[in-house]
């Protein structure tokens, strides 16, 4: 694909709630929410087994985003006994770090159905293979496929 097919945006790696990976020690999800959800995504045709079972939180402030045409959209996923079913969006993403490119997905529980661990509107959660050396505070560039998720520059 041509680079004109993608929107480039810079962001800063931030700590999140730690529930996607399970490091947040939420007793409801000891293995992490993403591992528990991934079984339901697989049933819908999305295999996350090649990715790290956690998310990288990227603050793209002052920019925000607008959902357009996701790569995947899953409706009413009943993955937890503790919260009502949720909708999930996924978008193509490439992360550039230390002269390497990592292909993955932006993972977005639908803000309209999410009741717990809500993100700020400038935060994108990335699902990628393990990225060695990436730490909180590092700034990275990502590329998002145009037409899936629009970046609004502020």
C-alpha cells in the first residue's frame, strides 16, 4: 500500500488500567480481559493469537479520532459475568519504533457500551506483537489506514 493510504500520528506511551493484560490485578479478570474476550473474537473470525495479550496505550493528544469504517466490528459480545455485553471496534495500525515496524490493530471497546475502565478520547489501545524496549513516556509514530479511523488534529 502507498503511504497516502495511511494517516501518520505521533503519540506518547502511557500506563493504562492494566486490565487488558491482567497486570492491573482486577480479581474479576485474573488472566486479563483481552484473553477472555479473544475467544469470542475468534468465533467471529478475528484471531489474536499472534499478538501480545495486552494493549499499548497511546496518547495522541491534542488529537482525537472519529470512527469511520472499522476493519472489524463485533456487536453484543457477552464475554463477562460482571458487565453487560459490549461492542468492539478494530482498526489496522502500524507502529514504528527503533527502525522497526510492527503491524497490529487498534482495539476499541465501543464507548457507548463500555461501562468499566473507560479511556480518555485521546487514547488509542494498540494490540501488537511484543515490542522490545518500549516503555511509558516513549513517543512513537503510528499509521492508521485512512477511511477506518480518522484522526482529528486539534
